[in-house]
C-alpha cells in the first residue's frame, strides 16, 4: 500500500522537524523557567537567525568560493547563533528588564514582547523587502546526496539537520546539568533571591539564559532555511507558535520537556500529513495544544511547574 | 566586625527599621530577639543588601556594605542560613553544597573538596544522601543542608534566621550544639530567633527588637535572668 511505503520516510521527516521544533521550544521554555514570561518575540529571533544564515550563504555564493557543507554549515550556524543570541540578550536588556526590574506585572514584559515581535518583523520587511529569500541549498547538498538508514532512503540534509539539533540539545543538557553556569541557571529558576544569596549575579544569568535560548533559535532558523529553502519576514510567527505548543506540550519551564514536546509535535504533524490531509497539519498541532491545556496543563514532563506563590 | 549604625529601612512608605544600631564582634555569637513584625528579618535583609537602607550605615570589617548588591555582600564573607531553609529542592544535596561554594569562584578544587569533607564530617547524614534531591529530605535534614551550604562559602560571619523554626525539640538542641561547634571553629554568628531561651543559652550578647527599634541590649546572661524581659519578650508568664 502506498501509505505504508511512505510511512518510514514521513516518520524520519517528522523526527527531523520535531528536533527543530524542540530547538526553538527550548528558547521559550528556558526564558519561562527563569523569568516566568513567554517571550513572544522568540519566533522572530528565530527568523532573524534564518536571515543571517541566508546572508552569509548568499555572500559566499557571490564570492565564488568552493562550498562544502563541512565548513559552510558550521559557519552559518555560528553567525546565526551569535546574532540571534545577542539579539535575544538585547531584547531582555532593553525591552523586558526595564519593566520587570521596576516591578511591572507579568503582563508588562509580555506586551513588550509582542511589540518587539512586530518591530522585528517590520524591520526585516523594510530592510530586506517583503519578498521571500531563497536558500541555495542545492549548492551545498545536491539532491543526489542520499543515504539508506534501516531501509529508509533519506537525504543527507535531513540527517545533518537532525544531527545538529540533537547535538545542540545534548550540549545544552550537559551545560545545564553538569557545569557551574548550569547550576546557577537552575538556582535562579528555582529561587532567585536565594541564588543571589549564594553569590549568583542574577541579572547576568538571566541575560545568559536569553542568549542561549535565542542562539538555539537562530540555529533552528538556519536549519529551517536550508530545509525549506524559502524564508520570509513572517516565518517566525507560525514556527514560533508551533514551538510554543511544543514547549507547553512538554511542560513549560522543563528543558527535557521542550525536546520531547518538539519530537511529539513533529511526528504527529507528519503523520497527519500522511494519513489525514496536509491541509489539517496546523489544525492538529493546535488541537494538541488545546487538549494539553485542558487535560494536562502541566505538560508531559510538567512535574516542575513553578510555584506561583513565589513569583 | 559587623556594625549597623542608625539604620532606617523602608518598604515603600512603611518604615520597617527606625534607626537600628547593633554590633557583632569577631568570634561572638550574638542573638537578635523579637516578636513577629519587629524587624528581625528586615535587619537580616538590610545586612545582606536585599533591601537598601534609606539612612544609616552598615559596615563589615571596617567597610561600608549598605550600597552593595547581595551577591557582592556575600562575596565579602557573609553567609545566610535562611528562614525556612530554602534549599534548592530540584538539585541534589551535593549540588546544593556546591552552590554554597560559588562565592569562592576560582578556589582550587582541592579546597572545595576539603570543605565538602568538613561539611560531611559535621553532618554525616548529608554524605549518605549526597545524590538525593534536596526536596526529598526531611525538615531536619534540610536544615542541616542549609547550614552546611552556608559553611561551604567559608564565611567569616554567619547569619542564621530562625534556625529552630519547625524543628522537633530534640533537633533544636542538636542544631544549637552545631551552631556552637561552628562558632568554636572560628566563625562569628548572628542568630535571629523567636525561641529566645535556647538562643540566649549559647549567645554572648543579645539585642531585643520591637517595632523596628532596639529596645534592650545586654549580655545573654542578664537577659535570661531579667524577669520583665522573660515576661515581655521571651513569652513566659
């Protein structure tokens, strides 16, 4: 049967898409974990990362240098992650901190984030134009580059995409669980005042958290650009909503939850495309969000729902 | 070592401290007594830079610290065992202890290992539970962890906020024994307590706070013996 023949392909694709959703979701969940705010501009930080990668790739193509993904992909990631990371830390410094540091309600930074989102989208539209940009992925990953994994024929690009996303998740996991910086981040997330009493510079940790989450979003921007090849200034909106769904599904504030939520969402979406109707892809994604909120508001791994009293 | 001079602290328009002066000398255990809302916790918060005084000064080892952020105050050598313990429940016991040594960033790993040993020697139970999450400990164990965590910073001055609160009487005695041991090893201690009888039992001097003012200041012995103080501030009839 036709459906069964393409199912493995679709599952692999769902996994790859899921790791990318997870990568973006990490940015939402890390910021929420530490500041209890939803950074609604995160999708646009992801979009800017995608544009930065596109800019570097376009410049390389214009320079007529020999392109090999072995060094080009790391370069695109580096530029996008640095740019997005700095942008995220800048948003925290100039759009959110002035509000929460003066004791604004939680709605303050949230509205500021919506404003930042609109600002970023329009800034990109005005400077880069409203038409879509094209990632010349074919020059990096020729269509003929495919590998057989367990009987499934997949493109090298999908393997790279998944590999990069998984490596970053692993890196973040090790950073948060095994290093002094990670302990400080967890301490601030759990009890900000007590963390300061332990000598943690709380503002610095918040800025670093924004940087890390935003850098992962920027990396996802490059991966999505390479895969879909077409990007525009509005791409952060739906990707951001999907990743936010993944973060809530996994349990917002929970890092492993964001990764799991991303994977589940990616797989469910690709199954929906296969078995239901591609047009219903988004409907199913948001149906999952609604069902999660109704039946398990803390998410799949939401044991660490923050103590609202302490905020 | 620590000197507060005419410290006034506001919360918005509320004057929580109305000119508090107190002194802690090197090597002492000093006890700060007072009922609810007397300003005990605010005094602690002011020393730690969690709130900044609107008048007066706080000096530690001869330098003003009242304008410094909390993380800078603790780096100067002041640690806190907070009210209600406030250990990091989602970190292991071992990780909690490492958080305590954070202020000594750059200290050789061997020193930190030595401090860990010292903490485990003082509280053998913590060694058994090193890999357990802090949140799974009993109240008494959490109090031990909170004390051990504060000691990991090698403080010269240890602030303790209500260390006996919520503990069974036998554990209270144990905690105060340990406070004496720590003091014997050279750490100066300022302890805030509602359980005045126990606290004065180990302290050299005591201050009594009421409505944001120090109303009595004397040696612990005198305070323990004075009838009117027992009635008014130590909750006896």
